[in-house]
């Protein structure tokens, strides 16, 4: 299960040190398939600044998350990756990570893990391991803009460590899959919740259309 290290790291940066950005990296040979399946600033109303693209990192947080869910680590089965820039508007930040795998079976294994009852506990453990407090996560229905795609939706919030004066962070993430492609959309904000409404709905609509076309 990949990409969750970025979610934890971005949330920690936004909540604790108010610095949210990605960094660039080399592209894999198979990215022609997944290259279009990224979030873009034009997917959302208003001006959005673009940080560097999310990297395809081998994070210990990802390995921990897979172990907690009881599913294999699929690093060796990955054939392509594309990360969007970290898009920012005030205290709100969102990005996507898309992976292609050797077979649909790898993606189905991830889906089974994400549908297990311990999902929110496993995610909470990642956040508390970084020093965040009062982590509260819950499953939600997929946004209707996901259409017929398979996936999972989790929302919640986390407080900074007691030593920080940063505000509470609201967290929202969606995973969408089709065939042997899997896309994660991560969003976090320290702005009033009203400013967050509709963001994931729009993000899911954009990614669902691109994923549906890429997977055929």
C-alpha cells in the first residue's frame, strides 16, 4: 500500500510547521499509461499555487500501513507512477498519486485491505506516530462523482502536538481503482471547514474521468 507516507508527512508539515510542498523526481518508463491521471490546478475554482510534484518514495509509513492491514507490500509489482504537484490555496493543500501494477490482482489485494475494519485504526496509528494528537477518522461513502469506480473514502481531523500553536487539521482522502491502476487523492486544511466543502467532490470527478480513460 503506497502513498500514505506522503499523507502523514504533508499533514504533519501543515499542522506543525506550516510548510507544505512536494519535491520533483525522475519518471518511470511506463508513465505513458498513468501520466494523465493527476490533479491539476484547473480542476478547482480560484487560484492555486503549485508545489513540486509528489515523489514515488519507499516510505516506512507505507510498509507499516500494509502490515497493519495484513496485506503484502507491492513495491516489486509497481510498473509506473505519477504524482501531481501539491496544490495549495491558503491553508488548504491537495495532491494525487497514481500507480500502475503488473496485474489487477495487486490492486484487488489493496482494495481488500482498505475495506478491512482496522483501516481507520491503522491510519490513526500513522498520525499519532508522527506526534499528532486527538486523531479522529471515519469512513464515508465515496463521492458520487466516482461513478462506477471502486474505492474508499476516509475523513477526519487531527490536532498538533501540545507544543504547537497550529490549528486543528481536517483530513480527507479518497482511493479510486480500475483494472491495474490505483489513484490516491489526499487533502488537508487548517482553514475553516466550510472552505473545504466540495473540494474532494471536484477532485474525485477529475480523477475518475482520467482514470476511467486510462484504464480502458
